[in-house]
């Protein structure tokens, strides 16, 4: 089975400025020598306490951030739109002054894809929203609806690998299961591969084939 993502001995450090003589500058090692492989069609859960480096590793996996040491290898066709990310906070990840139509169309424009209106209507239906949502602003949506739009934005470009960074932690418990079930259905229907970051073992058990635990 094809390996979509191979992280080899990934280390990432950050410089933390000091606050005078009593608190000198220091180096923070956010990720320390992690290796993992993700096969096509699989779903891997990455679990750990807050601050252990889960989100940093996810950003490195997407290419949003470079590691200090180590090698990130992706399948030859894993460029550009093939890797997308769904962020933790649906309130912060959507532009407050842009309608849903603009948010989704902008993503297609960046990736130079055609059939814009057809793709928008289709992905809205796939995430359980009707076409009238095209003309709504984020403040007119519930938390669950915003996260559905964030998922639509990631999937509209037909990626192979989706990084899910705590995709339900900012939502009410009543809608968390709806979003998780939606993500599971999208994975089955589209043959997607997931790397899911969470501190919730129950969520990972519901979503993922395998589990990796980060500590300290």
C-alpha cells in the first residue's frame, strides 16, 4: 500500500526570548525525534497532553512549518492541493467578512480549479448544507455549521490527505458526534487518509485505525 507521508526523526525547536537576567532566552524543543508513516486510506490518531507538540508535528506534516532536523517525505503526487487541514477553531478559521461562497471560491481560485459553482454546490450538499448557505457570513452560522464549512473548504479541492487538528474540541458536545460522523463518512466515500490530532482518546477510538501517543 502506498505511503503518503513519511516523517523520519523529526525535531523542531523554537527560540523563546528572555525577560531579563532572571529569565534568560532559551530553546524550546517542541518535537523531539519523532518518526511515523501514514499509508493511503488509513487514519492515524495522534494523542497527547496539551503542549506536547501534536499541532506542531501536524503543521510540519502539512508543510506549513519546516522541521529543525529530520526528513519529511510525501508520495510523488502529494503536492499542492493533495494535503489539506481542518483547524481546531471554526470561529477563527473563517474570514468574518466573507460569505461562504467567497471562502470556497477563493480556495478553488488559489488551486486554479474550474467549475467553481458546480463544485461549491456539490460540496455543500456533501457536508449536509443546502445552497442557501452560499450567501451567509460566518457570524450567521452555528459552531457546527462553521466547522462543516471548514471541512467543505478542505475537501473542495479533492485532497488525498487531511490533517485534523482537534476538529471538534471547540464545539458543543451536542454537535461533536455529528461532525465526527461526517468526517468518517467523507473518508469512506472519498477514500481519504487522515492524520488526526486530539487529546481525547474516545474521539480517536471512534475515528482512527491506529494510535500514536506523544508525551513531554
